[in-house]
């Protein structure tokens, strides 16, 4: 399963002939490539997948998605590890 995570663009800059950005994921920042969404600007929310911004979304959509991801994390924590998964 692939997962895209929403974040807020806080800085945009060129790097190695690509349009790059710093993304804020609620206090954690990471670098991502903006080449797939050239219209993106600082303050926009975007979905990041394996280091690439793949689409823009509203602040409300981002908050809703983050809340759902938190619910999933809470459920997994509550249930504990899957006994069928070998580590």
C-alpha cells in the first residue's frame, strides 16, 4: 500500500535543476520535489509521496486527512502488534 501524507509548504528553492521545497508535517520538516505541481507556492498544502509533491489540497482537506491518519495510528497502538506478522 502506498501512502501520501499532507504537509504545508514553508519554503521553495532550486536544487540540482529541480524545484524543491521544505514541507512542515506538524512540526517535522522534510524536503520534497515540486516539479509535478509547478503552481505550488509557500503556504499551500500538498500531498507528499516518496519525496514528491503530487497534488495540492485545501487546509481543511489536509487537516481532515491528518486526523484520519492519527485515528489509524491510535487504533494500531490500541490493538498492539499483529501476531501474524513476523519481525
